[in-house]
C-alpha cells in the first residue's frame, strides 16, 4: 500500500488516497470505492486500506489454497 495524490476529475483538486498493489497492478475497484467515499474520515480510509492490504497479502501467500484469486 502506498499513499498517492489522485486527480479524479478536471476540477484541479487532488485527493490523497492509499493505493493497493497486486500482482496484476493497482486495485482500481478499491480506488474507485475510496473516491466514492472520500467524505469518510482519514481513520476509516486507513483502516479500510489496511484490511484490504492484509487480505491481498494473505491471498498471495496462500495461492495454492484457492481455485481463483
């Protein structure tokens, strides 16, 4: 997980959001979810990103146990 500045539209505003990286690249669905919920607290954003990054790490470490990622 890495925090980056995201420019979601042409308004010129930047959002500072966590990005989750997987073997296939950036997890765009989570980024879109965060953009849709950008009015939530920073604590909520941090906890959501941390929980998802733990799940992604677990899945990567236990690939042999799953049929589909």
